[in-house]
C-alpha cells in the first residue's frame, strides 16, 4: 500500500520534471532553506523508482519492519559511550556479516567498515552512522515499551541510525542490487561529546583509502537534510594559584575571581559577534574548583563550548574569548596585594570545523529529489554531525534522517516511535543508489 503511494509519487515526479527547465536559484537566505531539486536529479530518482529490482528492495524494507525493530532493541541494549564503543562495534560488525557482507573489519580506532564491492569500483561511497551514545557505561539501556513508544537512552541517537545503515544493506542484498561504485557500510566511533569526531577524522585522515562522498544517518524528522556543518571549539580553562586562608591570606590573587572576570568580559564582548551574521553561540557549561568556603581556591575551572555556522565567525568568537581570558588574568594579577601571580591553562578539548556544503552538488540534489519522491518537503539546514569533517575537506557529505519520531535525546528518558520509519530507510537507499550508480 505504502509502496503504491511511493510509486505514484515517483511517477508524478516524471510529470513535475516537465515543469522545471532551469537550474533553480535561491532568491534569499530564507528561500535557500526551501529545497529545490534540479530536473536531472529528479529524473535519476524517478528512473530508480521504475526499476523492478529497486522496487523489490523498497518493498522489502517494509516487510522487514518487525526485524528492523528487533535489530534496534538488540543494538540499543549494548552500551557505547565515546571511547568504549568496542562491544557495540563487534556486534554491529557481526550484523553486517550476517546481512551478507564478507569484507567487514574494525579499523585501528574502532570504526566498523564493511565494503560491498561495485561492478566498476572506481569510486567509493560511504553510508555511515555513529556507534556511540552520550551515556556512561553504567546507564541502564534496557528498552522499555509502552504502546508504540520505545524508551531507552540512545535508542534514537544513534542506535536507530545504525539500523538504518544495516537495513539498507539487507534490502540491497535481498533484491540483488549491484552498484558501479564500492559502498562502505560504516558504524563509526566518537561522534558524541569529547569523542570529537575521532572516528570520522580517522576515516578521512591523510593517506586513508579515499571516500568520494558520504551519507551520514543522524537526526530526527525525515524532512531534514543537513547540508552545512555547525562547527565548534571546546575548551577546559583552569586558573591556578597558590591558594590560602580566606582571612589570613586575603589580598592574594584568587582563581575564582579571575574566572568570574573572564566570564564577565567574554559575555560582554561576545554579544557583538553573535548579534549579526551567521548564527553563532557560546556557553559556559560547567565550572568548579575550590576546597572550602573559607579558603582561597588553588584552582578554578570551566568548560566552554562555542559554535557557528561558519569557520570565520567561529574564529572570531574564539579570538574574543582568548582576549577575555588574558585580560582577566592580567587584571586579577595586577590587583593582588601580594603573593605569586596566577596562571591560566587553556586546553582545547574539541574541534569541529564549520563548513557549508554545496546545495547544488549531486549528492544534495539527489537527497532533495529522493525526499520529494515521498511527498515530503525537505528542509535544508546546518547542524553539528559527522558530515562537518568531510565538508571541511571539500568532500561531498550530507546528513539524513534516521526516521520515525523521537524525543528527549541525550536524556535518560529518550524515546523513539516507529511512525513511518521505513520511509527514511527507503530515502536513504534511493540516495545511495543514485550516488553509487545502480549497475545495469
Ligand atoms: Zn547523533
């Protein structure tokens, strides 16, 4: 039934194509958020939809629904915090093998990489989802089901992403689909928190086997197509001094006071950066230090996150931050009455490059066309995902939805519901086939 709707949509695309004659242009930034597919890419997706083997694969995704859900529960119940993804990785590698891939390995850093050779093999296209969740090893990750809703930390972000990757493979194997390009089915480590994209950085490191383009599965609603990477810089800052008695040593430099000055200075000057231009943010997320109410602390620390849609703005807000740190240090040291001066230790704990992808690239256009084929209006946006890294290297990348509905992600009350979740898997399959070129 759903397939019939799909096929009607695909046929109607062929009709729409007649109405498009020129490369679309975005009149304003607001318009740019509305996605338009150029005719040739809509035609590619429509042609795929007319292929009987592709139809069999799309249909199989629907048939697989109960299996897809049991796969999801299985993988969700294996904890996978950043830097401790190995159990989930081993299991995911097995799942790929059992789904039909013979060439599956775990690389030096812990990424699961399964290669499905193409008939030509001159290009390599990756379909990837991150293995890690934000939750520590001790978190109870048992899936609890209430009606249609499944609750468990990490069930949506990104256990479901992994299952989308797996199910696309299952569907291709079932229908015997061959592609010209090699396809890598990947479960990568280190997307969340202090993982700092280490998995994806490793896959795109210098000297690695080249990946020509990558489709990342991570994110909610099926309409979302992430074409830009929100970059971030993250720091742990520590002001250090000798410390002492609050009464007896009064007049010595105080690390907490220096930290307070730094935050105040940064907050005042950062607004000039965030108020205009590409969206930029900053946040002091955690702070601490000190031994007791009546002691001058020997250290004061904070963790800071800055983000922007462009690298230029990210560098700008970072510069403002660095200035505030030094100015606060100088002020606190200058105003002390006696004792050693404070020092500030600046640790960079995260770097995600910001980069905007090309909305007219073949990959993005195929993603738009495949989404439209299901009569879903795509929304193009920037977000912080594994795509940031390839985009910053000029390699085509797009982040697509894991499908279904979910909520409370990054919280212990995370839930996911299979509301037409198969559609996102079908969209993923079509984008992958268009990009890797279905072999004749
Ligand atoms: Zn995620």
